[in-house]
C-alpha cells in the first residue's frame, strides 16, 4: 500500500504560520487526489482541504479554514503541502494526510493515511 510520511507540525502562537508536508512512496502520485484532515481531542475527524490530480490541480477547502490555509502539491517530489496562516487555538489538532480520500456514507475513507502530526496553537 502507499506509504505516507508527514512532517512540519509543532507549537506556534496564535496568528502565526506553519507548513505541513506529506511525501508518498510506492505508487504513481500525480493522477490521484490528496487531502488533509484533522482531529482534535474528544472530537470527530474533519475535512480540511483537498487537491485533485487532474484539471490543473483544483482545490477545495472547509469553510473553517478557507482564506487561511492553502493546499498545494509538487508531483516531481511526490509531496503535498498544507500552508497554514493566521492560526487560531481552535486549529489545534492532529493533522492527517490522505491518499485518494472519498466520502463513504457518514465516514471519510482513503486508500492510505499518514501517521498524523500534532499542531498546537497557543493563545
């Protein structure tokens, strides 16, 4: 199965920025959509952003992050990024990278998930 390795999480003050990276191996990368999800303590996993593998890499964002986060990809490096700006304490969560994510009824599924990286935003 596709192996995903994430990096870039950490502690940041409110209003600051972080960039998360996710590198894939084991399969052809460029034609598949990729996504970012997050899960805060005691809460369900939620969708953050998605980028398609065709149509010029079109993107889609949740309303809670639109205008603050940017998803992008570098197919030559098999890497997808999440640039996070104007961070808020409510953004604190474990962030997961996903290979070919899709909605299946009430749950999100994916061909592969990353291990998750912690993002903590202080007041």
